[in-house]
C-alpha cells in the first residue's frame, strides 16, 4: 500500500515540510504543510491513486492550471499550479496541488455541530458561495461538486474549494469513479449529473447550491425530486421558517426560490446563480446589511482630506443636464452609498468611494457615467426616479457599515429598466484601521464586474 505521506514528504521536501493528514474524502486526502518561502501554512490536496490514471493526470493539470487563474475573495486560491506534477515513488505518481490553509472549519463540520443555521446566516453563506460561482461561471468554469464539505468557513467569510476537480474526473473517465461511484455527492447532484449527461452548465451548480441552502435551514439534504413544485420535505422547511418567526412573505419567497433551484428539469431552474441570488435577497431585503455602530476613530482628518477630491470634471463623465430619453444599460449612475455605521465621522467615506468608482468607470471606456445623488437611503422609487432623470439603465447603489474589525461595503448593480438586481456584490471591506482601503477594494471589484457585464467596445 502506497505511503502517501512519506511520498509527499520526500517529493515536496525542497519547498514544503509536510506535517500530517488533516482530512480525507472520496476523491482526495488533505495534508497540512509548512511552506518555507514565504513562511506560511498551506494545505496539500492529493488525489487518490484509484482516480489518478494517466488520462486523468493530463486533464488534472489542465484543469488546475485553468482554475489557478480564478481570483475571487470567496474562492480558495491555488498557490502552486506550476507544481501540480507527480510525487515520486508512487506506481504512477500522485496528482496534487497546494492551497492556503484556511483557519476555521467546513460548513459540514458546522452543520454537524449545530444542525441548522438561522435564515440570515444561511443566506449570507449561500450568497457568498453564489458570488464565487457566478465569477467562475463568467470564466467558463462550472464547479460540479458544491456541497458542505467544499465550503470552508473562517470567521464570517465563506470560501469555495475544489473548482475543476470533478470536471477533470468526468472528462478523463466519464461520470463515475473506479467502482461506479458517481463524481460528486448524491444529495447535491443535479438529475442531469446523476444520469451522466455531459451537457452540464451553470444550472447544475444552481441545483447543488439550492440543496446546500435547504440543508443549512432544515438540517438535512432535500430528498431527490420534487412534489407539487416543492422539495420533498418542504413541510420541514415551513416548520423551520415559522419557528424563526420569518415573515409570511419571506417564507413564501424562500420556499419558492429553493423549489425552483431544485427543479428536476434544468429549464425550470434559475438560468444563472445571479438570478438565484437576486431572488434570495428579496426574502430579507435590507436586513442582510446589519446596522452596527462604529466607534470613533482617529483617521477622520484623512477622510476629510480625501473628500476634497470629489470633483467629477473629467473625460467620460456626462453632466446631469444631458438626459437620455431612454434608459441605456451602458449609461451608469452611482447612486451613492448610505452610511449605516451610526458614526458621523464616517460620512466622507461614502463620498470617497462613490467618487473613486465613478472616475474609474469613466476611465474604463465603453460606458457613459453620470454623477449620482448624494449618499443616503435609496429605495426602489428613488432608483426609478434617478434612472429617469439621468437616462441611466444601470444603477449602482449600496451602503457601508462596520462588521467586527472591518469596514464593509454592500453594493448592488441594478437593471433600472427591468427593476431587478443585475448583480449582487457580497460585502467588500478592509481592516477598520485602514478604512479607505475598502473604497479601493470596492473600485477594483466593481470595475472587474463591469468587464464581465459590459465587455469594453472596440474604438
């Protein structure tokens, strides 16, 4: 029997000190290791030898190299794609890759301990996972194996792991492992996966995420299939939501959303994770953004100084006086960011973030960017009025608040013509000791999303 730990220690000795095994599953084992340069803890994931035939190894390398290009705050990055080769001394070598060691636990471990999660906590995790999936889908990558074991929790942050591995197995050896076990977990696999279909798209991940959300709320996965448009076990979901004193409207939205995500036919599900996430947000509305007090800090002067750069007189920014008669999706208005911190010294941060984002989008090209309203509470009627006034078909709206040791922005990109959320952006933040970094992170994230939503036009 192959000594995987010994083989890893020998093969990785030049760069890593492999300490011990910390996890195992049907497809892989995970080992804790210390990287020497830079010094840090890492996790080494090693595919089981029964999976790693020669055809799989070729596909594995390609998939890991592709996945290593994903850079997203809710995706566990791959640190050593260049080293995804083979550890010596095995019969055919071992496929492995290196990723950061995430301090925390898996969603599976938390569910085993707590069984069920409160609605807003379950939705927060689902939305963070959904944001990661949406980003990956935009880059042509379907996860195929979303389950609690592949969702890691660290503090209030969710990470998605194992992108590309299920696809590597499917591409190399069909949809089953040696012995006929399907790739993925039965409780979360879409019907088309169970049937071995190769026509897999984003709706497969929608199904799996729906199953994970159901389990977070009810305490067990849904039974396969549907009954009367409701996941079997829907009565349990009713009971849980009533026990949490969720409003009747939120109960209805959650049940309908989960049922649609778990539809047996892909065409009956949400077409994208974005649609799924937008519907989930309707269940709780603004309650997903906590109103937390932020203690007084000593960097007010820096914020006030930065607020003096709110001038918008630059190329690409259209004055409010020029109003388009129709809503143009490539005409964008930043509606401002509401201060939910409860501390008046934070007021300039919203101005700074809106100004930096407006200027960055204007420099990007392919868009018309108009100055928006002053920061403050913005509801659906305000958004419609702002869109009508400016002719902007795309509205960026949000708020900022304190969350533990962080200052965070919660932002939505809204399709003003349809009155729907085009893209929900999960909280973006920075350490509270450097809050202006949150505005910079927001600028980078939103401009990257616009590259996906509105590819730059050739000039």
